[in-house]
C-alpha cells in the first residue's frame, strides 16, 4: 500500500517534470492537439497563474554545506476541473519563467492525468511526444560533449 | 512511464478559489482591518469578496486569507467542516493547531463556543505582540446587547450592539484589560461586516 502510493507519487512527479520543462510552444501545440481530438472539460482556477521568486539552493560536492545559488522566477498555478466527478483532484504546476499560459496548461494537464478517463489519451498525445523530444535533446547534448572527452591512461614505464 | 493509479492525496473536489486578485484584495481587507483597530467598535464593511468555504462567513474567510500565513498557527473549533480547513491550508499555508494557547489567530465561526480569553496566547512582557487575535462570528452587529466603549481610538464613547455574546464576556474582557500590556485583541464579524475591540478598549457596565 505504502509503496503503491510512493509509486503513484513518483509517476506524477515524472509527468510534472516533463510538463514543466517542455518548451512553451511545444506544450501549447500538444495542448491544442489534445483539445482538437476531444473538447477538454471546463476548469476553474483555484489559484491564478502568479509569478514569484524561488531560492535555488545547491551543495558543492557530496559533503559541502548548502548555499544559496540564486533566485529564479517561478510561475505557479492550480486548477480544479468543473465536472466534479468523485475524487476530483487539483492540478498544479510550478514552472520556471513567467509564462502564465504554460503554467495554466500544465496545471490542466496534471488534473487530466489524474483522471483515469483521460490519463491514457494525455499520455499518448502530450507526454510521449514531449518526453521523446526531451530525450533526443539530452542525447544530442551528451553526444556533443562526448566529442571532446579526454581519456586518461596511466602509462606503464618499464622501470623494473 | 509505468502503470499509474489516480493519486488520493489532494482532496480538492470542494476547494474554492480565494481572492480574485490576491495582492490587491488582501491589501484592501488589510486596510479595513487597520481602520477597525484604529477605531475600536466602529463597523467596517468588507471591501471585496472571496471564495467562501462551508463553515466560514465572508468576513472570517477574507480576514483569514489576509492575515494568516505559514508563520501564524490558526485554531479552529473541533467541529468545523473539513472544507474550511482545506481552504485555509491551501490558500494561507497556515498551520492548523488544536492547542488554543499556541495559536496566533483563534477563529470562532458561528455556532461554536468562544474559548476563554485567558486560555489564548497573552504575549509576554518583552513581546506583548506575541499574543493571539480572536476572530469571532456573532449573530448580529446591528442589534442585541449594547456595549458602550471607550479608550484609545475613541474620542468620547462608541456604542456597539452585539447579539449573542457569551454571558461571561464582560468579566472576561475586564480581566483581559487588566493584563495590559498583555492580552488578546478581538475582531467581531457578522456576515460581511466586522469591528475590532483592542486590549485597551474598555467596556462600560
């Protein structure tokens, strides 16, 4: 039971991460496509998109003390779907930057993903394309960095 | 992605929005609360409306949205609906406490008994501001018992009519006055109107 909840939380954290880090235009495109396939349910803004600052804390190495790296702009939003089915949950989004539209769309998608009726469709139409784009980008960055990788070998000098 | 179940953690079915414009609206309500404390016993009308959860009145909801935050524990009577608690937790982020002495705001909605004033946080002599503020819903601020007030902020006397005050209110309030500079401050609310009684406000017999 405990691990089931933990698993559900990890899954939600994973999709929240994809929605938050997706480029604003890509998310908007995916959101429109989802809306064209079937009209999205109406929703109510629990907390309008609002921008603020969040302190990013970091740690140098595994043993260093935490220090304040700097502040970033964060926009957050919370929505609840209007159709009021039992067990309706709020959709939330915290994104970097000040795009109110991005935060609102991400929050609506989070709410939809928590609905069994919508989960698979959002997964296929929105999350999967965004995740594969992100994976490609990460692989590209890794490949670019790998070009300048230096391998250090210890030469055996025949001293004996 | 693996198989995913709906997540049971956020019971938001009944959650309501707070203020329409959180910053501007909270400032207006804060201004009205300042006026109320500057002129004890003078009625203020709520300048803006907010989402209204089950169990709170318009004035109580707006005042708590304005005043409560993560640094101020709020006490609610045990029977208050879960919707009101969820509302405060979501919008104010305030801790909800069951220990009335630990609360910065003691909120008593309609139909619940007021805790004894002496049980609420009184502050300490070096920091009298660390005392509780009571927010109490009364049946009416237009008829009922007549309280004649005087003290700082009142030029001569101020007449306040309050329905349904507890029977021992006057004695409790005299004891609260006697503890100055310690003591609690009181906000009386009814619907969308409210007024303040500060710890220096004297109620004539």
